[in-house]
C-alpha cells in the first residue's frame, strides 16, 4: 500500500479500477486525485495533533477550500461540521485540537479529511488498530457504507 503511494520502496504491477486496465499512472502522485490513504499511525502520520480538527480535515482539501491563496474559513468550518456529524466524531467543535481527542475520534478525523475529497479508492492500513470496540465498529460500518456506495478498498 505504501509503495503504491510513493511512500515506500519500488512497486510494479498494474492497477485495475472498476474492471478497466486503463489506470496505469506513471507516478504515484498521479493517483492523488482518486486515492486516499488512511494510515494505521494516526498520531505520527495521519494528523497534525496541535492543529484543530477543522484544519486537519481542510489540509488535503485546500484546493477546494481556497480562493487563490486565501483559505475560506467559513467553508472549512462547514466542511468540518458536516464530516463531524457524518462520522459521529465526539468533539466540542471544529476548533478543538486533534491531539485532545480519543484514539477512535482521532482516527475518524483521519478518515474525514480523506472522505472530504470523495476518493474512488480508499487505502486503509489497519484503520482500527489500537481502538476500542465501539470505535472499531463505527469505522467498519463506515467502510461497509462506502463499499455499498461504490468505493474501492485496498
């Protein structure tokens, strides 16, 4: 999974998307528009812990949330509130620091930041590792819902 995204050693092979052989990116960054990677290491790789929940969700989505080089804070807040509700993230609001959340809620923020971009392929690297049973159940139900909606998983 990491090699596919250019985060590890070299990989070879073919990527098949929805039954077509046509997806053969020359570089891992070519996958960026259709792929999201949810790491098992939410604290080390998945989140910027001193940043707010809203800012963490916004970071990979700045193209859609900016006008030129100015971030539209109202859009960031609206997006964060929508995803907080959709994923049932237990948080006081989008301004709460990500580092103050429980592990399960941190992992939901990692998922939220990638779901905001509506990826075609969602790469989940042990997304429930180290979580309590309730958080594991929430994340697995979300994965099932996304699969039902046509998302692809690795």
